[in-house]
């Protein structure tokens, strides 16, 4: 069985699957993780972490036999990518897994804030509805949508905006091609111009 360093708590199903295939050591349960890595790090060939946690600073120096890092999540900014690349350590993460789910939630929040759905729910639950209707909020159909960051999730948001006939403009470091929605001009060079347009 391969020796695996589990850096963060995972779902019970994932932990059970890892335990069936690997000899797992749970770093987050160690009283002094840094000391543990210095003393025992030479025995691990794989590490499992999350995008939110990443790897502790200097961890790769204590893991001379490490061959793979698996990160549950999209972000890689908490992973030592340059050092891993230099040592030939494979790094895996999960891009595109939650893009649509995150965009669903973002669009639901947009609808909630614009139309005041949560506020109306609280209004009714407080028993204030006999005194008159709650505020209806702002119309979303046809409203302008500004997206800061036209990555995978930003593009998913723009696709949802098409159904609401919303003109979409965005700001991102590099202009994107084939973006959904009615984007004209396609990219604002600075976010402040985008907020003024919205």
C-alpha cells in the first residue's frame, strides 16, 4: 500500500475510499504537524489536500519521496506549483467540477438581492403581510450585468443572463473569445468603467 499524507479532513466517503487503497496518515490530527513532517515526511509518496488548505509552507522540503499532490478544489494558489514542477511532482485538482453550481448560486443571489426574495420571506414570516405587500425590488429582465473575471464561472453567469435578455459586459485581464451573451464592447479595461456602465 502506498503511504499517503492526508492534509485536511475530507468527506467520510472520500476518506473511506482512500483508506481502502492507501496507508493514510492524517496530518491535521498531529499535535505538531511541522515536527511530524520533519521526522516522518520521508515515507510519503502522495499527499491529499484541498484548494482552501493547500500544503503547509515548506512541506515539500520535508517530503523527499513525494510523487503526487491531489487537491480537492479548483484553486491552486495555495499549492507550491513551481517547486512541484521542478521536482517532477504531479499535481491534480478539480477544475470545471463546480462551475455550473457556483454560477447557479451566484445567479440565485443576484435574483434574491434584486427582487428582495429573502427580505420578502422574512416579512411574511414576521406576520407583517396584512399591512401591505413587501417591496418588489428591481427588475432583472433586461438589466445590465457586469462580470469581473470572465473565467469559467463568469462565462457560466453570462450564459444564464442570456435567458433574462441581459446585456453583459466584463472586465478581465485578457479579452475572451466566444463569450455568451450580448457583449459589446467585449471587455472593459478597468473595473470602474464597468460599474459605471451597470
